[in-house]
């Protein structure tokens, strides 16, 4: 047994690398091929002119879903109206090959390719491809179809994938609409994005066709038809035509009939099928794990980008604006990329800055690179979109057009501008209503998709750090009016390797957090673009951790607000978050798969609060987050059941929530068994914090000796060594930085929290004994203890009489007078809006007075103070009313201080809360100072201040 005195833990750059995944394998026994990875095993055979899938085994559940089932044909095609099927006995096996799937210098799995051919009814061949990925992933199946004749051959319709699954007691989960999962115990006909079958005995399968969402059926048009996508998923469909198939993925003849030119070979549709053990959420996460491998996200690091789409029309693009404001402020805040959105270039097929807004784009992009970021450019494959509208311009089905655009992108945008991100939209997938040398009207949309894929993957494979993004506008959207506007969406078929898809709030919920929780198992979240922090006009800057944590839900987040309006404080706060996010120890965990934990009491409703986590492959460490940014649920206290940890391990939990002022909380939450965290859950109370958000670091307990539980952002790596009963920790990180290190002491069942300063070379060493415990110095807890009863009210709005101000009340726009022993003074003038629009947010007049209500606020610039006079030693409840009457996109931080400037507590009103009207209350004692500071929007504004007796005289003096 290892002696603890000699025990040495080395926590390297990535805080302990995970063990290598078990590689996928394909073995051949004559004409039978067995494919296997961590979760499934499948068997494919060829005999007597028939290709079959004979076995599909769920290894965790020890179930073979095809055992004892009648065989279904793997595929069926209508060739010029005549049916041919995988098991009709007319095929010749021309060969089979196996090779490794390698990309970005990394192995991803194994690929089996079986070549079949036939002579009747026409000369026709197909390459059947089965890809199985390493680790906990699934099977991808697709084919290449080839016309062996000297005439056109039409595939009128196909069932590209069939399975005959047992119809035992089960529930069907499916995504029929945009992102939201639905459930049924019946069947599914003409399904959309994917399906998941959960058998009642706790296991199941998922089937994800790679499909587009809105196919254009109008010749030359640019209007998507969501109901007529390229593929349909049918599960236990009544009256199914295919023999014995309970699950079938079929083409939609209205949307695609592929016409093969003489001798031509074309890639055909893909389907992903995988297995899982557990409940439906386990199945959805299993699908998400597979999608990470399928789309080969070799670097799923979260990216934060500025985008000028909203403000360039209003503010104007100029080189001076970029050099003097946009680039330096984004760099100071810790952004990763700067993006120039549409209309930046001219002429219609060009790549030179429009109207000469910069005389030297290469030099400007050099400046972005020198500032530690990468540039991105919107670049249309249509070329003529900016001038002639959607549904026109260059045809992506034309190989020559793709070659031209690839040359422009490589030679100029990448070669001269260092472009690292290409944004593709503008309705590229319109229908061509004439026969060309490269497409027919019946297959022009599908061939455009193939051209788009060639363009994206050529670049993605050649330039590994390049990100291709397709937006929700690529599928030829309907006119921009509800509800048609919200039908803009994309499918898996549009994603490139290492690519992303932009949703931009045009889905079911129009909230990015809810959409992304809905998307788990439908889209790979590593490939999703989020646009958080934006209100309806997409211009708000919200300086709050409640917003920042949302950045961690998708691989890419875009901020559309103009950097000119970002305050120095906001930039500093976001910088602190980004430095934490980019720390290699945390980044290594954040780069793992996102795993949902909680989204309210009813997963189907998805009304919050929302909690999710990331854990390393060995489940030795994890990051857990929780937020409630909406008013859909009052359930702010809940148990986060951490099913993704190892029930056999023991874990230490530290609260590391970021606070509104840019600092981080540190509070030891306790030691828990993995089984306890999985079954009972970690208690989280979002009402207990300064904002409705929380973050936790979870670390496996090694042995009953002191160990590092947590080291914050300045520490990039550390080693720890036990000597006797003490612990020596050697730190490496940011030179001259001060770091917080938390050491767990098993004998005391507590922690020591120590600040350590790294030297000029970024190193430090510290020794900890086994007994010293730091009294809990949680900033959140300290603020809560000081305020005793800290309240937030968003329901009262303007109807304050009877709820607030029983002792004293001051309303902006009315004369400020002393109220008994209390007085209010402020240097901020009152602004009164000319008319009261009848809004419920407007404060009612004091009882016993008459006249019209006044819509008003005290305001002067970005911040101001208000002095509350009160008797020394007198306890009372102080309330501040924040109301953004004119929709100025204001977010507010209200701080209560003592007269000598010592902070008592602070609360933040989000943009949404300020717009609705929110009361922020504290129990305090004696004179106090109120500081109002804007965190977003036009300026700081307060509409009312109220005093009430403190219940039970429990107030604490702000001193």
C-alpha cells in the first residue's frame, strides 16, 4: 500500500488528462463484419445476393434488438420507378475495405465500406458505408450511389435505412418541430429531426437522420417549406409499405428525386443510430456524445465574438472606429474573435472593403491578430445576394462556382485577411427550375447542399482552426413576419466538420438557454452559436455573471452591441470571467461534453431554473452551473442531481460563483459521495446569492490527507506533495498575480483558504498544515449575513401603497421632503416623461393625494448617489425602486453603503427586471448611502425610495 508521506500528485497543464478512449474496432469473418465500440456492437453480412444488418447489441443493457426479429431490408430504392432492395438477392459483392477515420491528427474511429453492384433493372452500384466512432458513440450509416449506364437514371424515392425493432412497452421521444422534444406511446409518421425509443425496462436507441429543415419547392424561389424536408423518419408507422420495418428513414419525393447522370456517383443520405442505458435524458446525452464524434469537434473551446451586424448601419464602419474602440475594447474584455458581418465588401462577387471604409484590410486584420484575437468575415457563396436578393446569384450546385469561392476564400480572405470564421446564409438553398449540366429541378437543392459541404469541409480540413457557420437563414426562409419567421432553422445535414450552426432566437422558445436545453441530442452543442445578453433589438450589454454563465452553454457566443458603450467596469468584469474561462485547468473541463442536470420540475416544460455540468472523462473533477434568468419559475431552491458523476467516488464541492463586481465567491459546501450527489443531489438556492446564478467546482477526494480542492484563475498548474501530516503546493501561473488556493483538511472536515502571490516568473510554493481552518469568508454569505433579509419584488410594480413606504416614501418628480426622522438627499435631478402611458410600472401617488401619476426617475450619467438620513442605531427596511420606463435597455446595480463608504450589500436589476419594474430591499440600521450604477443601457435611473420598519428589529448597521 502506498505511504501517504511519499504520495505525490502532479496536476499538469490540463489538470490530469483523461484515460484514452477504447478504440472502435471492425473485424471480418468471411463476409460477416462486426463493428464494436464502448456502447454497441453491430453485425453486417452478405450472402446470396443480400446485404443485411443481423445484430444491433446494446452492450450496457446486454440486449440485441434484432435477435428473433424478422429481417428488414437495410435500404430500398425506386430506380426509374422499379424497386430494388438490399435483400432482394440481385446484388454482387465487389469488395469490402476497412480503414481508420483520422482527421486533425487524431483517430476518431473505423470505417467499413462495402461495394455492391447489379445489372437489373439497370446497371447500378452502391458503396455502403458504416462508420463506428471511438468511445461512447454510435454508428453512422450512409452510401454512395452510382449510375452504371449511359443514360440518366432517377432515384424516385428511397428508404435509406430500415430496422425492425421489437415493439415492446416503450415510449417514443422525437423532435418534430424546431428543437423541442415531444413524447408519445404511439407512432411517428413523417418525423423531422430525430427519434429516441426508450423501452420500459430502462434502455433504448436513438435514430438521427441527417436532414435539412426547410426545403424550397418553388422554382427560383427563396421560401422554405418546413413540412417538406428531404428526409422523413417513420417509427411504427401505420400501414408501412416496407416489409417488417418498424423504423424507417425515407426520402420525400416532393423534395428530392435524385437524377444520376451517365456514369455519375453521388453521396446519398446519412443516418446515425446509437444505443443507451437509463432514461430518456441518458439517451439524449448519448446522442450528443455521438454527434461530437460525428462532426469531429477537435477543439470545442468556447468562443466569444463581437459582430457589427446591428450597429454598422447606425454607427458606420470606419477603420478609426475599429482601431480606436472596437478592437481594443474587445481585447481588453477578453474576446476571442472580431467579425465583420454582411455588406462589408464590394462588388457583388468581390472581397474588397465597400466604399473604402478601410484602405488596408490586411493591416486591420493584422491589428486584430496582434491584439490576441482572430478576424472573421461574412462571405456569401451566392455572390450577388447583396444586390439581387435571396434565391438568386451563384448556384452552389455548380462545381465551378464552389471552386471559384474556394479560391477567393483561400487566396484573399485566409491568405491576406487571416479569416478564421466564415458566416454562410442568405438563402443559398433555393430551387433551380431548369435542367443544367450539373443538376435537375428535382435534385437541385440537395446538390447545393453537397456543394456547400464540399466548400465547408475543404476549408475545415485544410485549416483546422477555421470555423464554418451556417445560419438559420440558409434554408430559404419565409417572409420576416411571425410565425413564418420563426420557421428559419437548419438541420444536421448543414453542419461541416468542426462547424457551427447559428439559431438566433427563431425557434420554439426564442430564448437561447431554453433552446439549447431543448437541443441536447438534436444538435451538437459544440456546434451551436448563441447570441445571449441581447434584448429584442440585440443591442444590450449586460454586465452580470447571470449572463456570462450562459456563454458556456454553446461553443460560440456573439455579442452584437457596439463596444463604444461598454464601460470600463463592465470590460473589467467580463475580462475577469474570460481569464477564468481560459485558464487551461478549467478550459480542459469546459471542453468536455455539456451534460444537463435540471431545467425545472418538468423537463418537458423546460421552464427553469437551469443547471448543467461538465466533467472530465474519468469523472475526477467537474464544473457545475445554475441560473434562473427568466420569470417562468419561482423554483430557485432545488437539488441538482449529478447523475454524471461516479457513484463510487467521494467528492469535495466548493462554491466559486462569480459576483457582480468581478470577484469570485469561495465557500466550502462539503464532502459528498457520488451516490449521494446522484440520488439526493447537491442543494442549490439561487435566492441565497447576490444574483440568481451559482457555480461550483467539484473535485474527487484522493485520500484522507490534505489536498488542493481549488485554485483560482491565476494558477495554470500546480503540484502537491504530502510530507508527514502537511501539504506542500508548488504553483505556476500568471507572474506577480495573487491567487486564492483552497486546501481541504480531512481531520477538521473543512478548508483553509489562503491568498498566495506568485513571483515575477509566475511561481510560488506554500506549505499547509493539517489543522488550520479558515472561517467561511464567502462574499455572498457575508453580504447575506449583513443584510439579514434581502428581498426582490417584481410583482408589485407601481402599486406600492400597502406594500412599501409605510414609514417614508420618496417618488422621483415630486418634492423631496423629510418624513419624520428620515430624509433623502441626492444631487441627481428628476427627469419626468411628458405623458404617463398607463403602464403598471408607473408609481402610484401617495395615499390621500390626487392628480395624475408621474412617470419619472432620478438620473445623471452612468452613476449617482442618494443619502438616506436615519437615526443612529435605528433599524429599518430600505427599498429602492428601479423602472426603465422608456425601454432604454437599462440594467442597474444598487449598492448600499455606510456613511464612511463601507459596502453593506449590492443587488443587480437585469434589463428585463428593470423594464418590468423591480423593488430591491435591505434591512439596515442608521444612516446609509445608496449608489446607483448602470450596468447596461443609457444611464443610471431610480424612480422611488421607501422606508419601512424592519421586522423583528433584525437589521444590521452598514458599518
